[in-house]
C-alpha cells in the first residue's frame, strides 16, 4: 500500500524514518531491535514473505492506507479504521498474551472513536477474552506522558484538508511518539488526494 505523504513527512522529521524506502532494500545502519518473535507478527499482519529483508522503517512502523471507509453521516468516528484495528488486536494479543493491557495501546484523537473502540473491546471481554489480554484505548490527551511497547494510531479522518485536531503539532507529535518499539498507523492514503 502506498505510504501516507503526511505521515511520511512527519516520520522523517520526528523519527528519521524513511517510509518510502524500497521494501527489499537493507538499511545501512543497524536494524531497530524488535522483541523476540515480533518480526513474525509483523510479517503475518503485513503479509511480508519470510525471505524478505525488513528495512529500518518496516522495523519501526506499519501504515495501512484505507480508502472510502467513512460514511457521510459519521462525524469523528470511522468504522472502517476501527474494523482494521480490531483485526490487529487478536494477532497482537496472541503475541503479547496477558501483558497486552500493559504493552499495547490504541490512540485516537476523538472521544467518539474511543467510545466505539471500548464497545468493541467490551464485546471481546463478554466473549471470554481476559481484560489483561486486550489493549486500552486513549485519546491523545489521555496518552500524553504515557508510553507502551506497541501503539496503534487511528487517524479517524479521511480527508487531508480536515485533519482537525491533528493539525496541532504538539497533539500530532504526542500521538505519534507513544510507542517505544513499534507503531501501527491506521489512516487514509493522503498522498492520493486531489492536488497532492
């Protein structure tokens, strides 16, 4: 999937990540250390072949560009992005086990999206999943000052011209710097917008 131009610019500026690098090229610096077994999780989620060498960017973040997922009547909630995130949760929970609650967080800029995540996670709890095996969901403001090994960032917005709360650099920086080992980014392909 094509990288987000907005996210690529942010990642280059704040992390030094090159999210546009060729997926098969090796990084000239030493690879980002990944927790044992986590590379297999990334390969499973991203459907990377086992023989493909992951570059530095792929060892630090994974973006999913999702198109046409927000209905016209939805405001500050995006069920397509929520659905993609909820596909990741069981895979990451399987890897993290009962430490999921302490090591994985979902971060979104909007209370409405947070509410829908909490409903989805409550459904998993009712089906028998332990609360310790599920992530917590935070708004950007709630996440400030906190860190997790793995973060899932949900942009919610599908229009680069309507980033709303994410236009604030401090909020955007907070949102993108909560993960210490790996960040998943769920958002639209901003690079395909008209005039880009």
